């Protein structure tokens, strides 16, 4: 499915306009797992380890945010400002729960609502079957191994897409242009291991690799 920029940008503008006129509610400090169960519009404070570097997904997310994970739960932090943070940091974030074309995101009112904490070990992607990439994994780092079932194709200016299947059912892999990944280094039926952010666009789920090291050629 082709990604549409205009509706997303208009909805984002309307959302930030709403933030500017509605008095903010008191933030609820909670785990990311619990935050994911709360209604849209709830203001929460969560803490976790940065799982995706900031600005890695700008070409399709239309922002400069980053992934945040705590245990087996994660969420995308949507920011228009690049905080230049990598995957070896912890952060505490206050924001509003919102929906971006099916993907649950947390939107801070200001960059100052993101408090960068100390260095830590990186989040390790969880091994899952390709067909298991779903609402249950959304927001987390996952890893799959399978054969390329749909060859890479252009979805510019948003990025590139392909599909991988381990026999359980295929999953779309979406490569954003900022990641520096060359999708055309992969070919149909090639065996690959792919890690990335478990994401959603509209009605389908996908994995968004973060950088070239997230794609490993296992064999032919």
C-alpha cells in the first residue's frame, strides 16, 4: 500500500493545534506495557531504553523520533526535533498517547519532556516467526529469519519494501531512506536474518530495520 503524506501531515498539524489549546492533564507514571492499554489522549510518563536511533524513520514516519523499550513492551516517541540519541541511552518521556495510521505513538508536547538518562546495554531483538509480527509485538525490537518472498521494490520517497517468509506467513520489511540500507543487495529467495522495530501502517504489520547491521545474509 502506498503511504500518503498529506493526510498524515494534516492530522499531525491538527493534533498539535489541539495540544496548544487544551490544558494538559496530569501525567500518569506507568510502565510502557500498561501505557499501551490506556485510551488515546492519556498523558503518561514512561521510562525505558532507546531501541531505535532518532531520525532513522523520518522518510515514512514524517518525524525525527525514536523507539523506546522497557522489558517486552515498546512504543515510538514522536518528535519533530532530532535529539541525536542512539541505542545506548535510557530516557524518561512524558507525552500524549496517539495513533499514527494504526501505530501507537507517544507525543511529547516539547523536546524538554524527553529526559535523557545514563548509558545502558542495548535492547536485544526477540526472535519471532514472520507471521507473529502483529499487534502483540508492536513497538518492540524483533528478529526474523526467512527467505525473501517478495523482491525489493521502490516506495519512494518513503523508502523501499520487500517481504520475508519463514514458512509461517510473510511479513513486510520496510526500509526507510535514512537507514543507509541498500535493499537491492537482497534478492528473491535469499535467506536472511532481519532485525528491526515492529511497526504498523494502516492494516498491515511490518519490520523497520534501523541500520545496515540489522540485515544479515545467511545463505542462498
